DNA sequence: ATACAAACCCTGAAGCTGGT
DNA sequence: ACCAGCTTCAGGGTTTGTAT
C-alpha cells in the first residue's frame, strides 16, 4: 500500500504513478484527515515495465529502458538550464516529440528541423527556429553540463563538475575504474558505482557515440580561469532575488574567483548573499553568526 | 486569452567526511 | 564501526515572462 510520504519515481524524477502521488501530496498539504491507502502497483502504469526497489529505499523505479514516462523526464532534465541549457524545450514540446517518434534519445534532438517542428501544436516558425538555434548552441557547452544532463543517479551539477575537472575527457571518464572514481574528493563508493554502471551499459556507450556524431564538442573544461582567485577558501550561500543578476550568474561569478557556493547555511559558511525576500537561510545565518552581504556589498567584493 | 516555460524558494532524503 | 554535521540531489509549489 502507498501512504503519505511514500514516493514512487522513475529515473531522475517523475513519479511512475503521477496522479496517485499528486493526490497524496495535496492531501498532506491540506492537512486533512488520514488518507486512505493506495494499492502499490507491481508494474509501471505508463509502460507496464517492471519496477525496482533497491535496498531499504521507499523509492521504486521503472527499469524499462524505453518507458515513455522515463524518456520524457530524462529529456527534460537534459535540456534544463543547469544541464545542456536548451531554452524553449519544455514538458509539452517533449511530450509531442516523443509521441511523434521524433525523440527516442538525447541524440535525436539534434536531427530535428523546422519542418518537423512546425507540425507540432503551438509551434510556429519563430519558436521552431529559436529551438534549433538553442540546440546548435548546446553542442559546444562545457563537458560537465553533458555529464550532468546524462541523468546518472547521484550525479547532479556539483558532482558533474568534479568529474569533468578530474578526468581529461569523456572517454577517460567512461573507462575509469571504481578506484579512480573514489579517488576524487567528495565521491564515495555509492556515487562511484553509479557512474561506473552507467558507462558500462552498452546502450549508454552507444548514446555517447551518437552524440559525438551529432556534433557535440565534448570540450571546454570547467575553466581553470586565469582570473584572480581572491575568494579561494570561502564558502557562499545565495538567498533571495538579486536585482542586477540571476542567482546562476552570481554563482558563476563567485566560482570564477575561486569561491565555493552551497545551498544551505552552516557554521562553515563564510558569507550569505541576501537579495530581496531572503528565505530561511537568512535566519540560519543570524543563528550561526555568518556575515550577511547585501547586493551592493556583494558587488564590491566581486570588484564590480 | 491561453498555454507553456523559466526562475525562484523550500524541503526531505541520502551520500560523504572526519572525529570518536 | 559508528555517528554528527554538512552538502548535494531532486521534487513541489508559486510567480513571472513569452509565444501562439
């Protein structure tokens, strides 16, 4: 039986049974009486594939490689701003591309053309050419974005950057041993195993091959910039909205100067950069005695 | 007007590290 | 070997911006 708090997901996110889980979540949000238990499915309702639960996790995953629900979430993640940064490729467009058989994996995206795109709902000439332009741009993004976009378990933005910085090429990463992976700081046995498993899979290796053929550059390392490293050793957390820049821009500005950016305040945090309407991190910062910078002070620190 | 996508915050789960 | 503290990952909800 599925109860409140139980989560049923496929790779990188989406619920295998979105409707049921959403119902559970909204009941919890409304704080209403005890929800009635739902029957736990034994097959993925989207594709009837097998479900897998590893270890003690209350998390089930569809293990069917061609499950459309999984494919949809993987494509969405691949295109997202923090991965390949393909603007304009969202949920509904992806659903249509899968439906039309135009996107069976990441590499297929690079074979799209204006004609095919214009056949889709709510896609005109403008959005079609915008998207093609974005896809073209994404061919030369930094390697870590691709590593992140692949959707390997436990490999998000941060770990992808570590991996890109530690291995010279995607080929070196693909052929790395568990030992080599664990030698990277902050990577332990579980993450190392997830990475190795992914790259040992035949289909995944083929996918990388296809992406290379589609014209992805796989170059541009994380950027050991020649700029000064004056923030080296300092840890920042950004909260609230900044007026002159997005949080992403603020983050990369800090990283360029050798600083580290994390998401929650602890005693190890050097500075909290607080914009408009800061969240709970601001309270935590006062508690921990962390120095708080407003946007103006932050810009001064950056030397802007 | 409507549909879709982006940006943002918050939060829970789980992995990693270092101290005991 | 175990635990505490810290960090990352990733989902949910809301608000804002843009194309049809």
